[in-house]
C-alpha cells in the first residue's frame, strides 16, 4: 500500500467522467474534490460517480485550498489556461485535457509557471499510450523511411459535429482543427521527433456548422468545421494537416509519411460518420518500398493489446505524482503543437502565411 494520492477535478462535464472512472480503478487514489462553475453541477457529478467522500465547489479556487497531489483540468478549452495557472500557483501538479490551450501565449505562460513552481504540467493525449503509436514512431526514428520530407495527416468526419461548449469561439477557442485535429498533429510531431515549425499557411471554413440544415445549434456556431494547413519545418520538411467535422466526402485520406527510402501509410481504426480521424486507434500500417526494383507494399502487423489508452494516461499521471515527476507528456513539448494551432488561427484570419516563433523558456 502506498500513500493515498489525493485528486481534484476542475470541470465536471463529459470527459471528467472518464477521468473519474480511471482514477477509481487505481488503488490508493482518491478523488477528494470537484469544482464546476455551474452551481450544483459538481455535487451532481459526485453523486453520479459515487465519490461520496469528495467535496463539491462552484469555484475552483476553493477546491485548490484543499490538500491535493494532483488536479485534472476538464473545463472547455478557453478555461484551461487560467485554471492551470491557478492550480500550479496553489502548488498542485496538473494534468490538463487536450488541446493544451487556445493561444501560444497561454501555453508559454503555463509552461513558465510550471517551471517557476516546480510542479508537473502534463497534457492529456491518450493516443500516446497506444503501443502502435510507439511502433509508428520507432519505424520513422530507426530510419526505415530514410529522410522524411512530406507528411500528410488529419482526417475527416463526414458528419460528426459536436455542440454545446465545443462550437463557440469564446468557450472553445477553435473548432475541428483544435478539437480532433490536435490528435493527428500530435501523431505527426511525436513520430517526427518534434521538428521545429517555421511557417503556417491555413484555410478554415464553417459551411456545415452555421447551416441549420446540418446543425441544430447553427445560430450559435462560430468556429471552423473544416481546416487545412501547410506547415513548413526546419530540415526541409513539410506537413499537410487537414481536419473536418463535416463534409460531403467519405475521407480526407490516410496519414502518410513520405521518405527517401520508403513511405508509410497509417489508417485510422474507427469508421462511420464520427470516425475517419486519428483518435488513438490505429487501423493499419503499411510500408511502400522497392525490393530489387519491385514496388512492394509490406503490411506491418499491429501490436495486439487490450489496454484502455485513457486509463493508461491517468495511470501515467498518477505514477508521476508518486515519483515526483517528470510529466509523462510535458507541456514544454506540446508548445510546438500549440504554436502550430495558434499559427492556423492567425493565418486563417489574415489569409496569409504566418511565421511561427516560440519564445525560449530556458
Ligand atoms: N481526451 C479526450 O478524449 C477528450 C474527449 C472529450 C473532450 N476532451 C476535452 O475535455 C475538455 C472538456 O470537454 P467536455 O466534453 O467534458 O466538455 P463539457 O462541456 O461536457 O464539460 C465542461 C465542464 O466544465 C465546466 N466549466 C466551464 N468553465 C469552468 C471553470 N472556469 N471552472 C470550472 N468548471 C468550468 C462546465 O460547466 C462543464 O460542466 C475540453 O477541453 C475537450 O477538448 C477530451
């Protein structure tokens, strides 16, 4: 029996339930407090998830007065920044849901405060815990493709638009590119070993979300439901990143890595109207290469596993809390993802290519 790890949850909507389920499955972990800005909502959550020892608050600062080892931040995107900063300044370790923040400035701020306070800032990308994600990265990092010069990733839902807190700029910050795109962006960047992004040229639109024919909340929808960006990186590498929540098409294509010795195609594991995007399930991996001049396609067998990647992400955070760090997916690494998402917002607004500059945090 180890020391009991005391957890607080900020934001008690949909994904907080998955956090609660996963924490409850780990021995010697107790959710001791929950905060939600909507009065009474935290108490309802406590009851629903049978966390009867936990206290409910309608102000996260009150929760932060408790003795806590770690905090899960499960608010809509716009609130990730200030609730993370408040938690770190209160001396708590943080796991924040994806996407880390809305702007690059906010992400930089979060990393700076985590460094100043010496507290963990961990980003909740559960696909990282799929062993097949490790396999994809290994194939690239061990040089199976030669030099990689072009990557295409993203994917599209034919009709899979969320509602509620996801479709308003003042709450979500952005739409499809940040919501589901952030997973495929992380797949590409993590596989490539985090190359430095230099420029972004992006286009976004919202022809489906704003049309009452397609969305019941069209009158309040003001984020993008489709986006494409060309991102240049140091080392003569380019990424074509595209995502849709809705479109008149079955697919936006596979994730592909083109290298001088081989190409790799990765198919998503999910299908149907809400499928077709990388969300942590790998459907198939194949390598395209020449063998004695013959154009060959080799199917890479997937690693068979029964892991719940979501539970693995929570377990990894708890392990870091027990061991005093480091963060399994450090905020500092995800600055590059956020810099690209920030560039996409700026470029789509100005309709021009924009430069990416990430301040040196030291
Ligand atoms: N990792 C995943 O698989 C996954 C899946 C879905 C959502 N998410 C992310 O989780 C976050 C929340 O998504 P959701 O689906 O749970 O949304 P939701 O709208 O269901 O829940 C958000 C909750 O946060 C509360 N809230 C808002 N501002 C707050 C504040 N300042 N302090 C405390 N509570 C506040 C709201 O009242 C609401 O109860 C988003 O950032 C989303 O991108 C991650």
